[in-house]
């Protein structure tokens, strides 16, 4: 007996909770216009009033889609929520619909789902009125579909971008090469137009000998480089001063050429000692004494000084004769 009483009480509580839930949810649907011309559009306004702490699933409407056969959905607005009193909220949505076929259409209710309960709005009706088109208007205004138009020929449309970039790069490179060629050509002309200053052989040889002495090569253990440079200075001097191709001759050939020159017979002993010492250092790997290194430098300087071109003596002009004194 007690078990039946408890079961009855439980069923009564569940029913009361269901009634309260149903009373707390209010759904509505309204249409701006229920009569439209074919192709016109209208809005269906959906509203849901519920408690704030209740989660209800809104109607699932596809956009674009078919609301019912003959009625198309064009757009669906986002839910707009408004806070009401007594901890309640109002959710609104607008559905934009249209139809392109005349007739009378039945729009079924929109369903909201709360747990196992379903709340449906009232059904709606929509009447679509056909548009009358006069026969003469159809005959004159309706035109056939035009053929596919051929676009005008534009060369740049058929050239890839990388080809355009390549052509521009080649043009830019050609311009740079042209101006660089012009610049270096003008510099070369300027250099050719300026006469090269010729240093006399004596001054050049003395300058190089003094530089070699100041470099102190043999003091640093570089005797071979010291003698090689010393002989090269003398070879260049003989070539420029006496036109002896000493740069291509051996030491023996240089001495033979000097002995054949009458002007150089008295000074060949200076060159002979220098060339002999240089050959011993370069080929026999002999290491001369410091005084030997100083002596060959003095002999090289003496040779250049002794063969220095002498200024030509000035020819004295005869004094003019005064004819008045003779008279």
C-alpha cells in the first residue's frame, strides 16, 4: 500500500515538472505577408521565450535550402537574444523566403527541442500570385541568348610574367653595359691623351737601389731575394740606358755585351763582381758576409753614377762685331 502511495506521488511530481517546463517555454512564428507576387520575398519571424538557465535546440534551417516544396530559404539571421525580467530571455530569428511558382503553400511548424520535449510554433500559409505578362510584351521584349563573345586580342595576355621580367632585366643589363663601356672608353681616351711621364734611366735606377737598401732584405736573412732584385735593377738600367737586352741574357752574355761597348770597358769590373756574387747566392746557395752585401750595393751605385749621362757642353756664341769702331 505504501509503495503505491510513493509511486503516485512520484508520477505527480514528474507531471508537475513537465507542466512547469512546458509553461516556461513559449515559441511563436509570424510572417510579414502571407500573400506575395511570384518572385517577391518576405520574412518569417521566429521567437522563443524561456528561462535563462535552459538550453534549447533551435530549428535547423539550411541556407540556401527548401523550407517546403515550392518555398525557398534565401537567408537566416543570427539568433538575437534579449534579457527579460524574472531571469528569462527572448531569442529571435528571421527567415527570408521566396517562391517562383504560383499556388497556396503550407509551411509546417518550426520545432524547438528541450531534452525529450519538443515545442512547435503554429503553422503558416503562403499564397503566391502569378504575374501576368501580355503576349505582345513577350513577343517584342524577349530576345534570344547572345553567342559567346570573343575577347579582343591582347599580346600581354599570352606572355607569362617571367618572360616580361626576363626581357626587362636584359634591357636593364644592356643599358648598364652600354654606359659602363662608354665610361671606361672615355677614361681610356683621357689616359691616352695624357702623356706618360718618362723617368730618366739614371734617376729610376738610383731610386730603386735606395729603396732596396732601405728594405734591409739581407739583414732579414733574404739574401737570395736581395741579389735577385739588385741584378734586376741593373738589367733594367742597361736595357733603358744602353739598349742592351739584359733582361733576356745570362750573366756571361751581359758581360760580353758590356766589353764590346767602348764606353763601358772601364766600369765592367763593377758589374762583373755583382753578377758573380749573385750567381753564387742564387745557384750555389752561398751566404755572403755582411760586408760583401754592402760592397755589391756600393758597386751598383758606383756603376750607375759612372755611366750617368753627362750634360752636353754649351757652345760659346762669337761676340758680335761692332762695325762702328772699325770705322
